[in-house]
């Protein structure tokens, strides 16, 4: 691994960034992890030199937002999927310096909302740890009351995602921070909003990968090079890239952030640390035969297809359905060999009619859930409006539609409760955010 990337020549962060390429999750798991792996030995499990500083800053933020500390009994409804190191850091965060470590109960054996509600009532914790604050809202709906009425001993809720969710409970909600398998990435910020975090990452090499603004050309694409956190631009969108001694080499985390400020240097910490809030990843571009449809334009077309008199949109899923070539088309394509066939899979290729009869045609499919009972004409009208909007937004799409290479969009109405069932499934995973985009673009997974 070291010879492949020339790690023996690395003399600093600049050499490291110039030598090692960027990896997404799949490429990192395929090319790096089998060779290095994520260290879970005693050396990687030992405390880091900046752990006490981050721990003190964490308790400074928590103590300024609540007076019900330190915790005595903690119920964690967050499934630990980031490895033993991340789980150890989260447990150590709940132990105040100089105080007795609290009693900690994990989510083992809890697989449904009713079981979690019973665990709350039975254990009577004073601190509740969740991955998403949306889980607390579902527990309130199940119990039909505030959480403190179910658990009078509850004093504090610690959440990692969906901190903008409104709850009926009056217990203070605190930001849990951001811990990855590589280590601590960020700690909660002293300043508003509640979801704001300050970059920590002293044991990590953290880079920001800039993304373009989809409002300009309808597409959001990553930049060619990363920037260091101290060089970030206020208001810009970035994807966090992490490197760590535990076996993570320039791995794109998939987490998108927006920089909202910088923490001033202090005597204890002279570094300039950016403050940021998490943001949803931009809509994925959808590849169809002959062109690529921008994800932002797709979602905008679906959203603007609804008129004021139509039922309200609850959720939508956009994908592409590919039709196979007929046997006649496969035989013709096997017999034809020439320079003119180079454009067959582009918008410059010949249409499906005439000599190219039997050529496959892609169909943009939109599955959506609406409120109430929709009229029978709604799918047909929505399909026509989406098609008209995509023609206006994309000239290649209009050309492919006119030549019959693409079929009109297909709109299907999902049964009521589909969006809620998907949200409950994410809640029961007890890991990661629950609230997502109302309109999502689904692309086929490639192993």
C-alpha cells in the first residue's frame, strides 16, 4: 500500500494530498480497507492527546444549555455501527471529569417502537441518547403524551441528527456531536443554531471537497481538488474528506456541510476551526439513454407539476426503467460495424423508428404519494406536466423525446402510508438521519 501511493515520500499534508487520490465509500472499501483495515487494536483504542481538550469543550457547551448534570442513568437508543472506538468515545463523553461514570444501557434487544417505549418506562433514565430526534417524536405519538409524562425522571435528550424536529417535551435537547469510525470529527458549537458544530479533527486529517451550486446550471458536482478547513469560504457547500491512522485514506464521508463561521483562536487552541451545519446531499443525476438529467432539475420538475387544486405531495421517488433490446435489434447491432455507430448511445443517434426499430427506450418513472384520494386523471396530467417541464429545461431530453428514444415519464401513485413506513424503517435502524428530501432520485446500485 505504501509503495503504491508513495507514502514513504510523504513529508507533510501537502505531499499526502498530492500523492493519495480521493476515494468514495465503495472504492475505499475495495482498494484500501482490504490492505490496511480499520485498526481496532490497543494502540488505536488508546486516548488521543487532544481528547481532554475536546471533552472539556463538549461539557462546556452542554453545561451552558442545561443544569441537569451530570447524568446518572443513560439509555442509548443509538446502534453503534462505527466500531468500538466510536462507541468508546461516546460513552466517555457522558462521563464528566471528576464525577462517577453513569450507568449506561444500550439498545440491544430493542427492535420496535413499543419495545423502546417500554424500556423508557422500565429503566426510568435521566438522559436519553438517540441518533435522530425524529425517533423521540414517534415515541411521543405512540404514547400520546410528552416524554417526561412517560418518564418523569427524564432530564436531557442528546441527539445527533434532525435537531430541527419539534417535540412536545420540555426536556432540553443537546447536540451529541459528530464521531466517525476514524475518530471525533466535530463538537457542538456554543453559538446558534442548535445543529451547528465546530470542527475538531485534531487526530484526523480533514479536508473539504467543494461542490458546485445546483441553482446555476441545475447540476451539483464535486470539485477537482480539496481545500483545507482554514481556507473554507463562508456559505459554501462542502463534502467532508477524512484520513486517519486507523486505516482511512482520503475517504469521502458522503456528509455535506455548509460553513457558517469560524471559532476564534484561543490560548488552549490556536487553530482556526470552522463552524458548520449539516446539509442534505444534492439530488443525484439520473442517466438515461443519450443524456444525463440533472437531479435538481428532475426534482424541480416534479415539484412544479402540482397545481394549487391538486392533492398535496407527501413524498416522491424518481428512477429510470430500462427496456431491453429486442432480438432483431441485437442482431442488427451485431452486424453493423462502422464509424457511424459511435453515436448510437447519444442524442445524435438514430431514432427507434425506421431502421432502428426495436432499439431500447428508457422511461423516467416517478412513484409518489399524495394526500387523500387522488382523481384518476392525476397521473396522466402529472406525466404531461413533468414531460413539458423537462423539455423546457433540457434540450437533449427534448431531442430524445422527439425522436422516440425516450418514452414519456410514467407516474404511479403509491398507497397511503408509504412515506411513513419508510421513515419508521429508518427510525428503527437507530443509526443516521431519518428526515430526508421529499423528492429523492434513485439510481441503480453497481457492485
